[in-house]
């Protein structure tokens, strides 16, 4: 029977959010631990919640936490706890103490709510049409129909409407992070040069590491006493691990990282994509062993080396076809329907066919893509660099030919192929891979810092019994 866990399906949505084939590395410590919050003298009433009245006078629901001008209710917390418990049991991850599980989830919900509020302020939205396409792609990746996916979700106890909104939120969060974090990361040519030199020197020693982690986070602007308390917590976790405690259960109980409720599992990482601070300790270990406590700017880390393996030898890569292309993208918005976007592109194509305009000029004027400033130029593309719909249409074109309007998950495109060539893995490709590896390194820390800043800027008030 095909299985589609919520965790796997959420990860799949990330792949729907970028035209590039590059993937974003998982964030080891995206969520923040609760920080002391000063309660203002007169806080404004929280929006979004009015305790319903009943004939008996009993409260049906109540406020657990106020986050800025919104609330998280106790029923929301209870529903999240139930969902996570089901997932952890299905993955055979030992459940932490109920109080620890509730604390972990409540903090995660606070971080999510603060980030969603920021997305709303910035106008980041995902319409129903985009959401339907995303869910269709998820079902396809799981080798299911949408109806089969729906049946699977409901069999696991998740209403499909709830699943849809969770996927919508995941896409919104991804787009927000792309705008706030990804787009601001810069990689210099000298960094790429240094990376390639170091990679060449260490080629004979390269390994892949299967890792798990426990993070005890240090809140921003912590006092020496607070830092000492967090270290003491990390030392207690380390002591229990040395006396035989289960790592996955300890991660779910004590870790402040986003992967805590997956037993701290990070998965396989190439050694050059692990921060050097960690690699130094990890390469001394045998599978199954844990590192001493490692302090970083984020907090105190305890890493487990689950397994290690030799990196595959560089394979001789056969010649591949590269395509130099450009495009005009019209995104679907509340003010621009799919039919209008397609009609507009047909008008632009007619102008191009009649030599009444230049492609690059129209791209600068009308394209909603970041390449507009370059006349829509996407540079040299390798197979897999773009989404399948785009690549299929592009591959069918001859140099100098312009496509009909092509629909993808991003909107509608006009594509022009400028030229093609066949080449082995070139220096350009090696540098692109190096740049992506460096981006992943910076992305982990940058995303963590950003998430912490969003959390620390939020006004958070824990209500009675939730302090």
C-alpha cells in the first residue's frame, strides 16, 4: 500500500517553490526556545478569538498564548499535539514527556505564527489555483491521484481541508524565506575559488555523514546567568546520553531545533556541507558515538554520528545538452487571471512574430521574473535546472524560435531558445556547484538568525498555566 506521511509531503512542497533545480538545505535549528517576554502595562486586545459562550457558562476554548495581535488557543495546541503524536508513533520515534512535547510544539506554533504574520504584512499569498497545482504535483510525486492522496490523509486522521491549508502555509513560508533570506545571500568569486581549491585538496578524504542533533538554544541578548543555565541543561542531556538514554527521545524532549520531533534526525550530509566547527569533532567519531557539547552562536549542540560512508568517486559525465534561453513570465494574481495572462502573451508573441518588438524589450516591460532586468535571459541551462513543463517546451524549440504561452506552477511563459551546445561538465558547472554548496552553508546560519530575529521581535504573552 502506498504511504504518504505528512512529513514527507510537506518536504515535497519546497520543490515547487523555485524555478531553479537547486535545493535548499534543511535548517538544523530554525525554531527558537521560549525567551522571557516582558508584558506591557496595557496590551491591546488580541485579534482573532472571542471565547464562545454556552448555556452552562462553561468555556469551550481559551487562549494559550498571545502572539502580537493574534492568539493561539488551547484547542489549536491540543490538535497539533495529537497530530504530532500520531506521526511520531508511525515513525517509531519515542514520545517525550507530555509536558516537554507541549512546550516544544507551543514554541514552534509561536514561531510559525510570527512568521505568518510577517508574510501577511508583506502581502505573500498563495491562491487556490496555485495550491491545487502544488497538491497535484505532490500526489504525482507520491504516485497517487489527488483523490488517493485525500483518502490517505483522512485515513491517517488528517482532514483534507486541514492538509490543504498546511500546504498553503508551507508554500507561503518558503516564499517568505526566499525573499527575506535566500535573495540576500551573496557568494563572491574569491569564495568560490577558495572552495574549489579546498575541495581538490581534500578529495581523497571526503566522506558523507549521517547525523542527528540536539540543540539547546541560547536566546539573543542572554545574560551570563542565562547562558550558564542553558549550558547546564546541555550538560544534563549529555550526561543522560552517556548513561544510555535514547538519543531520539532526548532530542524530542530537550532539543530546540526544528527537527526535534523527528528524533533530531538531520540525515546524510557531505562533510564539506557540515560547518567546520562540527566536522572537526564528527570525523573523530565512530558510528553510534556522540560529540562533546559544541558551542556556536546559536547555542549548545550535541551531535550523533549515525553512520558514515566514503563519498562516491567522481564519475565521468557524458556530454549533456545545454540550452541558452530567455523567457517572459506573467504570474497569476488576483488582478490577472490565467486567461488574461495567456491572452496577453499571445499578443506579445504576435508582436514578436511580426518583428514589431524585440524580445528583450518586452521582457523588461512585462515579465514578472527576476530575469526581466536582463531581458529575460536565463543563461545556459542544464537538464533539470527548470521545472518540467518549462523544460519540455524549451527542448521542443529550435534556436531562434519562440514558444506558445506555456503554463507552469509559476504562471505563463513565453520562451525563446537562443542557442544550444553539448559539453562535458565544464568549469562553469563546477563553479555553479561550488556556489550552491557555499550558499547552502550560509543559508543554514542565515535562516536560523532570521527566524530568531522574527521570534525575538514578536510580543508574546503566555496566559495562565502556560508560563
